[in-house]
C-alpha cells in the first residue's frame, strides 16, 4: 500500500541506524522493499556539500529522491539537481513563499510541515490549500508531499486540500 517512503537522519538515528555505511545500506534496503520514490536527506547545509552528498545518494538506486532543506543554498542545490536530472524533495517548508521558490527551482516534491505549522499556531492544512491553489494557477509541476502528519485527520484533510502525497 506504500507508494513511497520519506526518511530523515534524526529518525534513522532514533532507530539505531548511524554511520554513513549503515545509513547507505538502509536506504538500499528500503529501495528493495518499496517500489516507489524514497526520499534520502542530505545533512550538509552548504551548496557544495549538498550537491556532493546528493550525487552519492542518487547513485544508490533509481528511486532515490534527494531531500534538500529549504535554505538559500538548498534552493541552489535543487536547481543544480534539476538541471542534472536528479529528483528532489524540498523539506522544512513553512510558507507559500518558500513553496514558490522550491517550484521555481524545479523541486520534484515539496514537503510542507503540517503538524509543525499547527504547533506554532498557524494552519497547516490551510498552508497545503494555499500552496495547491498557487501551484494550480501558476502551472507548477512540483508535487505537494504533506509532511509532519500527526493524525489520521491530517491525512484526510491534506488529501482534500490538494496534497499529492501524504
């Protein structure tokens, strides 16, 4: 029933999966189990580091999607990956303005943090709706991956609000 998987280094560490070799093996194992996109996150925060890590991650399997943080160098890296045929997932998204930047850079997926947006007193599902409307009007191809899901209502509401993936 899984269409894909998204991961992050902190969740992997909580499961005892640490060290570069173990993390890479784990990504490969996930790719063998799931026939769909697998988001694997870079840990560098500078352009050069993200690109180098992303190339290594993309070489693990054809289903790897390089997960890049929504920061200035992250947008540059997404643009580089797009130009070089590497799928991306822009993560740590908290606003529609960030969603526009990611789409313009060519992100394959965009991960707005529904639960975390709710945690700070904003409207996470409203953010999904706003991004979906903008993407529809502007004709952006970036898929909306609703992230930081806290409950089953988030799943249903994200789908109703226009998320492509939850």
